[in-house]
C-alpha cells in the first residue's frame, strides 16, 4: 500500500528499472550530519551490477545526485531527496516479455495489481534495482549508528546452495576483526575453502543456464539494550518488514526455492503446477493457497531450576518459576497465527 | 514504538496480564456489519487458558464487552472499542519475580525499555494474554473475508519438538475438508498418530519441569490474486510484522529455541552465556549481538527453457529468458540486508 | 478517516453519546509519570455538563477509569487506556429524532457517511460528549508541559454574541496572574462587566428558545522557540487540525453562525435554503458548495528599512531587503489554495 | 515533523529555494490515469513567478520532469516522482542575510529548528517556491476529481487590503460560468472595478516600498455529500492542515498582518516589540506567547420550531428539539480548546 517506511525518519522510494531515474526522499534526518560521500559510494558499489562474472552484465555507475536537504556538505534537517539516473537500460531486451510471464518473477502479480499499467520492462518497480536507494539510506544509517553509538553492522554469505560457511560464535566474535576480514572480500565468507566451493556451485548453475540461491547472515554489534517495543513494532517486526520488501528474499514464510509453473488448462483457466512461493510473488498474492509456517519457542516459564540474575541485589541467583504455565504454547497459538493472516488480509481487502 | 497497526483499519491494543482489563480499538470497520458473536466467542475460547492439561491453569472466561461502535447488533463504522476483564490474576505469584529476571522472558528488556516502570506481574504488557485482542479482531476479520471473498483460513500443528505431522499438498487440498477435520480437534493435526506422539513429547517435557516448542502452519484459501505491494507493504512484510509481534514466535530470524543465561561477572557486569534469542527478547534488543539470517531464492531469470503462460494470447508457451542476469544474487544482497538492519535501528535510535 | 491522532503519542478516541462508555487510548506516554488525578478530575469537571443554568441538564460525573498502562500511581510507558461510563443518557428523548434531521447537526451527514448504521441517539459519535477524552488527555499533556518546560496554558471567553471582553496585551501579560484570575471563574473573562453582559445575552437566547455562539481565546506561555515544522506539520496545521475536530467549532473556513435549512422540493429532491456551514457539517460534506476563505499576510520582504537583529554579531541592525519580491502574494496564491482543497478531497475520494 | 501528507495517497515534498531542484513523490495514484500535461503546465504557470508587475521578477519556467510511475503517457500506480529544476536563483542576493533575520520571515525560527544548518538562501525549505509541487499535485487531483465526480474547484481574490470584491451567492452560482469568468483573468475578481482598486492598492504599497495582504475565497462544486469524518480527520481539519502549511497564509489563528520586530535588550536578550504573528512563524514557535482564537457557533439544538426534512418519510416537517441542551457551549469549551493546544504541543515536546 505504501512506498514510505518509518515514522521518525520517513523513507520514500521510487523508480523503475528502465525509467529515467530511481531514488528516494529521507525526511527527518538530523541537521548538521556531515555525510561521508566516499563511504556512501563504496556501499553503493558493493551492490551495483556488472562487477564480476557472478553478477548481471548491466553496467551502472550508480552515482547519487542529492537534490535537497544538503547544504555546504551537511544535512539541513529538511527532506533530503536523491536520485540515481538509469544508464544502461536496454529496454529492447524486454519487449518480447510484455505478455509472457516470467516464472518466479512478479510479472503476473504486478500486472494484476496495477491493472496492466505497470512498466513491465526489467520488472519495473519490482526490480532488484530499486534496492539501490535502500543501500544509500543504509549507508547514511550506518554512519550515524557508528558515530553516535559505536554500532557495527557486518554480514557474510552463510551458504550458497548446499555449501555452508563455518559456524560463527557471535558472542565471542570481535566485530572489528570480522569487518576487516569480510569487508574487502568481493565474496565475503569466513572460510576460504567454503567460498571456493560456493563459487563452483554458482558456475555450475550458470553453465546449466540455471541459477542458485543462498543465505546471508547479518550481525549487529554494540546495539544498546532496550531498543524496540512489544506491539506492534518489535525489532523483529520492523526488520522483517523491511527484509521481506527486498525482492528475492525467500519468504522464510514459505517452503521451497524454485519458480512456480503456471499454465492454461483445457478450459482456458490459469492453473499452477506447484506452489513453491507459498502464494506470494513480488509481495503480492498470486491466487494460490497462501501458506506460511511459524515456529514457537518452548515456553520460557519452566519450574526446573535455572541460573539468572537479580537486578536489584545485582547478584547471580537460581530460579525455579512457580505458578501456572503452559508446558507447550503451540496448540493455543493457532487462532493467534490465523488472526495475523486474517488481519493482514483484511487491511488489504476491506472495502 | 507503536501499539497501533494498520491504515485502512487501525487496530490499537492495550492491557497488562494483571491489570483490570485488556482490549482494543478497531477504527475503520465498515458500517452495517452484523458481528457473529457466537463465532467470535468460539475463537476466543480456542485461545483462552485453562482448557486442558496442555495449557496453564489460569482460568479466564475471556468474555468480550463492546463499548462503542456497535449499535443494534451491527457495526456503526465509528471506532469499535472492546475490553476483556482480567479475572484470575494471582499477582502474589509474581511478587518474588520483581527483580529476578526470568530467562527467555522479556523481564529484563522490558525493565530497560520502560525504565523500570513497567507492570512486571505476569509479563505485564509482554504477556501472551495480550494476544486475546488479536483473536477478537482476527475473528471479525475472518467473518468479513469469508462473507465478502469466500476466504477460508485454517491452521494446524505442523510439529512439536521433533515430531512432525504429515506433509500437506496445499494445491490439491480442499479447504472445507481441512476445516472440518481440524476445527473440532483441541489438538489439530492431520495424522492422529502424529498427534499422539506430540502430546507425549509435551507430557515428557512437563514431567521434566521443562517445556517444548513447535511449528504452526497457517493456510489461506481463495485469496484473490493481486493483493499486496512491492515496497514496503509486501504481503510477506505485513504478515511477518504482525507475526513477530506475537509473544513467543521464535524469530525465524534467529537460531535456537532455548532461554539465554545471563549472569554478573566478577566485576559486576552483566554477561550472557548464550545468544539463543539472536539479541532480541520481547521485541526489544538485549544488548547481545543482533543476528539474523535471510534466505534468497535462486534468481528467477534463467536462460534455460521454462514453461509459462502468454496472457495476451492466453496460451501456454515455452520461455528462455535472454539478456543479462545474475546467476546468484546473494553476494550483491549483502549491503541490502545490512541496510535493512541499519535502517530499522536508525528509526529507533535517531535523536 | 481516522480516530487516531499523533505520531510520538498516538491518541485513539471512541464512544457514542448514549453508548455504554466513551474513552481513549494513549500510546507513547513516557514511563514513570506520576499522574495528578485531582488535577485531571478538576479539568474534567470544567467541561462536564449539568453545572449551572448555562449548560445542559444532563448529569454526568465524568469519572475516569484507567484500564492499563498505569501501575502503582505511575505511567508504565505501555498504552494507557481509559474509559468514562455514560450514566445519564435518556435515549427516549432521541427516538423521535431518528429520521428528522436536526438543522445544524451532523445528523444527515452522519447518516450518509455511515450508511444509516450510525448510533443517532444524542448525535452518537458526533456528540460534544466525545470531547471528554480530549480533556483527559489535555490534562495529562498540561501536567507534562508544565513540569518539563514551565508551559502555562490558559483561555478566556473573548466574546459571546456581540459582547466582547477587553483586549489583552499578551506580550506584557503575566501568565500566573492570568491563571489566578481566570481559573476560579466558572465564566472566565477579564472584565467583570463584560461577563455580566455576556450572561445576559445567553439568558436572552434561552428565553427565546434559541442559542448563541462566541469566541474562545487560548494563550500559551513559555513555549520554547523552534517547535514545529514548515511542511506539513506546521504548528498552526496541527493545532487547527485538532481544533476543527472539536464539534461546534465554527469553521473559520465558513461564513456564518446559524443552522442551514434543508427541504424537499416539489420533485422530492433535497435542497437547501442557505449554506451557512460552508458545505461541511460534523466534519463531513453536506453536498452544498464547499466554501472557505484564506487570509494571506502582506509579503514580509519589503525594501523599506526595518529594525531587526543580527544573530551572529548579536546586535540590533536596520535592514532594507533588496532583491526581487512580490508586493502582494495573493494573485499567485489562488492555484495553491485550490490545490489544498483538491488534494484534501482526492485523499477522501480516490478509488 | 513530517514532509509527508495523506494516507491513501502519500505526498512527499522536498526542496529549497536555491537548491538544485524542488519536487515531490506521489505514492498511491491509481494506475492508468492519463495525465493532461497541458492542463498541469497551465496550472503551474498560474503560480510561477515573473509574470507581471505584481509578482517577483525571478524567472522560472517551472517545467516538471517526471522520473517514475509514468509509462506510455499513463500513471503506473507505483510512486510518481517529479522534479522542477531551479533556474534563476541568484544566491548572492542572500549572502548578506545569513545572520540578519528578516522580520516576518521564518529565518529565526528556521535557524532554531534546524540548529543553524538550514539553507538560509531565499528562505530555503520555507520558501513560497516549495508550493510549486502543491500545484502540480493539485492539478493531478483536480483532473481526477473532475473526471470521476464532476467536481469543479474555483477561487477568486476576495479582498486586497481593505478593498473587497462583491459578495457571491454560492448556492445559486453556476460553477461553469464562474470558471469561465475567472480562469482567464490574471487577477481573478468578480467585479472589474474592485479589481482595478485592488491593483491600485498593490501599486501604492510597492511605491511605498511596502507590501499588502489579502483574502482568497475558494469554492468547490458538486462535492458528494458524506465525505469526511468526525474525529480527527474532519474535512475542515484536513483542509486547514494543508492550508496552514502554505507559507504566508495568515493564521486565522492570530490577530494581525504585519511583521514582528525583534531586538536585543540592554542585557543582550532577544525581545519582541509586537506579537502580530501569534507566536508562530513559518509553522514554528518563536518563543512569544502562542495565541489563537476559536469561534464556536450557536448550539444547533434549540427548542424554537425549525423547518427540516424527515428522511424516512421524505417530507418536510417542523421540528422543535426537546430535551436538555446548552443555550451556549462556549464556557464549557474552554478546557477543550486548551486541550487542543496542550496536545499539539506535547506531540512536539515529549521526550
């Protein structure tokens, strides 16, 4: 419903893969922030296409032009608008695809959602290209979080296909070491051998005219305790809200990793052979059953003795939680989970 | 930041486990909707405590009192406020826990977030009890979705501990059959034998003064295609936003299912032995590394020939996608994932 | 569209004049605030009906019951929900009015807006009674503003009918003197003689089975400079947004002060004899021309020499603004004013 | 707090008078709308500077460049971003004004609000130039409202200084006649003689190196009845919210029309000689008493017999409202009005 995110800082994005420009507006940035334009461009470069054999050959410089809210090298506190011109959009590649729905893409759901008026070239507004404004804002956010709180954010490739990187102990990890090790790799993994195997998996996929998925692990260090809220803006809620807006994130909500095959049956009705995407493509329902799974942790209240802290006396204590508690919350959770689906759908469908 | 969710219908919730009442306000319901109060109470009863040996012994009738927005049996279109009085809150059980932080609970993060002023009894506003208003609204939503779109929402216990229910083929499943089979079971599974084993796992946990987690699978049928948006309100984004507000949903974002042990070290600083909750408890950061994993599906654009539909000619066609595409999107996705974490944190932490 | 106001603190109101209760939810109050319940009740009493011969005889104690977010005398930081039970609602008075549209009331616009399902008794959700939750929240806000910033807010009756209170010099006024003088008057004016005349005007109106309007002047002292924003949340914008939600505020947007007479013409179409309400009743369009007037101040840029301050050198200077400026902005303002009307209507009417 | 307005359609604006460009993002426009670019440019031209002797000599073509959300001449339904390059910004004119606060402008309040980092040239983000994006969106809105509802919006100059145009009977006015008469006038008034006198008033002001204000009357015809809401989004609330964001609208909230003179007193404290702006400049508090007046209409419930309609029997009836009602609501309204001020301030000032 909305291409705007956030309350204290409102982030509005726009653009299509093959339109004149993509960009965003950041409303609510603090005044007087000296933007590190080198750092920002460096982050843009990590995402931009055409860098090596593992990415698309589309060439974009992804140069950011700031139009407002920035004066004498510092943010003014008024809305900061920025644009990135599209340069290498070969629209002719897509003319043939206007009516042929690419499996696994949002072509069909986008066509329905926008009543056939969406810019279909290169996925239009659904394109992964629209994540460039995320990275611009992400770079500004990283700079602020580091300067004001010492927060470090780092990520690695945890797996490609079935090849996994080594397990990391996040509690004992030194974020500066991690950053140093990972940030200069074009293919950031902890274990070099794992990286080599992963690249082989990608090469194999390409040689078979296929593609392959994987998992990213993201870690944040030195985040102050006490940030977030119980309802509805839990930290998990807000992070996952953003994550599931990123094209190609495999909904942890669904089961598999491959394209669904749609076809017309003998009576001319569109049907599907599979439901790998759990009923959602490009963030939009595709008419198949909407399926997701929610894991519930064991009830934390147990009568078994546990170690913990007493914050008044500032001492370590043993605790056996008395009183009445569920040994398993799952059976009672069903109507709650169903309610989440029903509420989210009602918000979209109420007339 | 906000206990209000939704735009077209704003849902505001309130209440603490041991306060006088919990409830909510629904602003934007269509006027003239005849609420099926029996169905609503039946849904409330599915969630309410004290029903069998698998749940807490707290007894609540969970009777809903509607205070406004409801006139002569129908919604008026003005805000509908409802409350549920708390009846069986034995606050004395909790006096001892004021300063002893229960592991795996939001006691400590809540204490920090609300500067020590939160109602700690029974988890206060973090209590699973606050999901009762979800279920009230969920029942209203289900009624509307069924009456206006024929949408059926049904869920089952997919696993408890390591015991899994049978695999379901959602494409061929008949929702009415599913509903009939599942809705009258207090312990809804497809396969009776699996249910028996699951109950045994729960009994074992309780006998060991422990608890156990599991997975719920939720399915929606007859959802019209074309519902949702690419940014930022993808259908996955809005469902997951709500799901991660439900206490005890194991963040699909983190790794394990058990309580973290905090302790004071020799110099009186609080430390943790584990980071099973990935740095978030009750939706709030606990000061440990914030860790989550995001799966990316294989790039859907592949040059290999695939079957698909041509929506203009309404025919089945073979498609080999030419042009330039990434064989694997994962390496370029890292800065985007990091940006999501940075943006979500900045929204909380900007001064 | 929305019964929720505010971002940092979300205020949700609900209730009907003759329903079981009215109330609100305050989400985002700081934790640890010790609410002064005596002060709050005293403010509620200033607004409540049945106090003297100048107000309705409906008797309400307007006792506030807090349901959540308040623990051991202090706010918890979680949503604070409060209700006020309706006690003296004689619904039989209103049965006869179900289909007879009271002139000047929102009976007809409410009927249309809510498709005939609104609770029509006593104006339902449009009743002035719904301002009681405003006053509760206002009292909490006043307490916070005084304790944290020393802000004093005081108001007086500036006129009733054509009788005006004396002119006040706000720059030299002492807010504590003003408060002392005004707060203990049931009929707060500066000049006693003016008050006596005003009361006579009201008595005359009542004796003629009529009513009379007037003007309130509200003053805030010790408000820090630098609060507000240029777009769209100018301090005038947010105050006027709230003010125009209060039933019976005469839209400064329209021209007169009396009821409009609707009638059926010979062909059974509803027509109006007057358009005193400028096309809006109860916040909702009534189908008559929507008319408002906007005053523009003289362009502040003038080349005539003016006195002002130089904030760098901290000195008083004379200033003659050179450059290019409009001697009168009004002619160019027309399309902007029209745009405001068009934008506000589109937000409501877009399909 | 926010440069974004609207829910169903979010309008985000950005830009400074002397920055590279100003513009906006429109998120939520319906797909498939064929924008009438000639009509849009014609509306832009009505507002643009440099047209005749009554406006500033700054020359801007105000050509709109659409960057996204627009494909093959139609809206796509995805965010439509547009920019207007600034061309004739002579920044040198403003260098001298960096520290000298122009009376009546937002120079000082903007300096405080943005901690000295705002772009001060030409008023920066406070400039009337930022209304160009309003007019672009207004033109799109007018086109939609006319095509879908037959709504006509027209305005005129109602007064300049003390010279008033003739009184208009809005009920009997023919909107097409009005439009025809007014839309081709560069100086739109009903009565030619009044227009001539008004122009003389402007010429006189300019000759005296001064400026003059006035009043715009805006009229909307064929607006369907039933549009708007009681709380908080009354139609008056949303229109006034936008109107008071327009620079130079004289707050109907305050009393006079001239610049306030600030000075440093002998002890170096900034003081004011007058409070003509009622404590608000550029939407931001200036530290002087915040003063506004609110008119209340006579209580519409009167026992005197009135004519009205019975919508059930569809007949004209006489009505004498029995029951209990206030002969004058003003004395009870004081705490409500104060609450509006307190609530608006708390939203800004809560920590």
